[in-house]
């Protein structure tokens, strides 16, 4: 992995962490200005919007990155496709609004969806030129755009929440952020698209299976929330949805930005078999070493974290976080594998596999146990996710002859075992008699020290092999030497 790739990764991680730091502060403040029922109403509406978006999303940005060299016609065609998609999606959302209110047995969902339809339409106007930032790996500009857009939505949402003390602050704040982003996209990039569909065919050849896969990924990530919203009340739905958002933070805030770097990096090395394999194994080792302990750590400190950050009225979210964070920890292991499959053009196989995972979850959630509580739905999702992750890695070894299960295990077994050691020691510690803030801080630091020491010890005992640990230590030595 080159120095440019590392610097790009660091910029994108900083971008994502800045974004989520704003999001975390926003969530903490909103959790005190609003009630779980408010979040539940918006969560119900958001599920409908997300479903419509993903059904119509052709993944034009991924197609442009995968394509290699692109000209003005490619970008203009992609922009036109996305604009048409946004117009159709907004119309469908508006048409579904009254039916969604009936489905969730809550008429307040209907007007929220109508406003979200306007936001969806506005998003289609965003300048497609900003994709060049990711494609060309100029992540400084990427960071600037997403950070400023996030800040606009953050300020608007908090101001509206303070003024209205109502769930309306969430969709209105999202609309303000989206409109600001559209204006900013044309200020920050000189590209000016025009209406054309001249490259529809070439974009569609890549995007068709990405579309099928994206729909499956949405169903996999949202089906449990749809069922919770349908079977239980708005308060339970709000607690479950916010718990899912918080549970995703330790892993997605590390993995999502790295994905923006990995995909173009994999594409640049896809014709160099050994280089591609080396970068992939290093990526999966690094991601597992960082994201997995973060997810497990959140599950272990969920009680104190919720009481301290959200308040006592959100204690119902604690058991959800303890389960859902483990799901995101498992997905961190296969995160880089998804980008590798996209690089190799295996989008059709990815789509089939994703829908198989959705089908498995559908089968189990209609068991009687899933109707008893929302907790049971989360547990079933955990079991399906763990099984699917193992099968996905096995499938990868069948696609790439030079890649074996032994290669994969050698990259991830040390972080897996070190995480287990950390969890076992923290669970056997006696209860700490101190306030929640002090206990959370002490437990987090203790867990980080145990994990780091365990990981380094396992690496040393293994003969100090090449991998994530060696890479990180090498970069650390380089930084210290320069200083």
C-alpha cells in the first residue's frame, strides 16, 4: 500500500470522523430535546425513503470509478441518470406517503414523507463532478465538501429542534443540508453537466447488478427495522433505530471512509494479481484489527454510554446496542472483500449472495420467537449475519485461486483472539463503584490497553509476520523517526 494511499486513507478517515463527531453531538443534543417517539416517526418514514432510493439507485458513482478513463459525456450521462432517478423516487415517495401512514398505524408519517420527497428530488441536482474527487483520490476536496454540507444540516437541525421541540426538526434539517450541498457542489467543482443519455448503455452494463445488489443490501440492513416498526410501537422503533445508528458508529466510521480509498486502489491494481492480493490481505487485516475491538468495546460499555450520552429515558436502547454492535463488528471482517468483488466485476455474484442472505433472514424472522420481542429480531439478525460472513469469505477463495482460507485466517485470527481476550477480562472485572463518566472512561482505556497488549503479544509469538501489525508499527516508527 503506497504512501499516497495511506495519506488518502487518513484524510478520508478524518473526514468521516469529523462528520460523525458532528452527528454524535447532534444525536446527544436531539436525544434531550426530543423523545424516542419523535425518532420513531422519522425512522418509519426514512425506511420508506431508503427503500425507494435503493430500488432506483443505479450506482452511477461506482460505475464512473470502475470505468477508468471518463470524459464529459460519461459524467453528464451519469448526472442525467441520477436526476431522473431522483425525480421518479420523489414522485413515488409522495404517492406512497398516505399508504405508509396506514401501514405503520401512525398518520404523522404521511406529511413527513411528503417533505422527504422534496429532499430526495433536490438531491438529484447535486453536481456529479464531486465524484472526481474520489476517482482521482484528491480527498482533501472531498473532505471539504462533505464536512461543510454536514455542518449546514447540523446547525439547521439543532436550531429547528430547539425552536419546535418536534420531530419536524429532523426532516427539515435534512432538507436544509441537502439544498446547501447542491449549491456547494457547483461552487467547489468547475464541472458543469448537461442533460444527455449518450452513455447510458455503458453505465448500465456495470450498474444493473449493482442495483440488484444494493436493493438486497438495503433489505438486509433495514428489514429488521421494518418488522420492528410494524410489530411494535413508535417508542420501541425509535429506541431500536437510534441503537442501530449508534452501534454502527465504531465500525462504519472506520470502514466507510476506507472504502472510498480501497475501491479506486483495488481498481488500479486489478491487473496485478499478487499486488492486488497483498493489498487486500493487508486491508482486511487492518480493518479487522481496528473495527472489531471497537464494536466489541461498545457492546461492553453500552450501559454507561447510553446513560451518559443520551440520558435515562433511552435505557431501553441498551440491549439493542449490545447485540447490534456485534453485527457491525462481524461485517467489518468482510468489508474489504466486497470492494474486491466489485473490482473484479463480480457484481452479479454479489447480488445473488446478498439476496440469499435476505432470504435466510426472512425465513427466520417469521418463526414464532421473532414475534415475542424486538430483542429476538436483533438476535436472529446477528446469527444470520455471522453465518453469511463465513460463507462469503469461503466463496471468495473459490473465485480467486491464489487466495486460500489459510491466507484469510492468517490476516484476521490475531485481532479476533485479542478481542476475545479483551472481552473476557473486562467481563470478569469486579463492578466499579464510581459515576458513569469515570467508569466509562476507565473501562474504555483498560479495554484498549488489554487489546493492544494482547494483539502485540500474539503477533510477537507468531514470529512477527507481515500483516496489519507490522504495517502499523512500520508507519509509527517512520513518524517517530521524522519527528
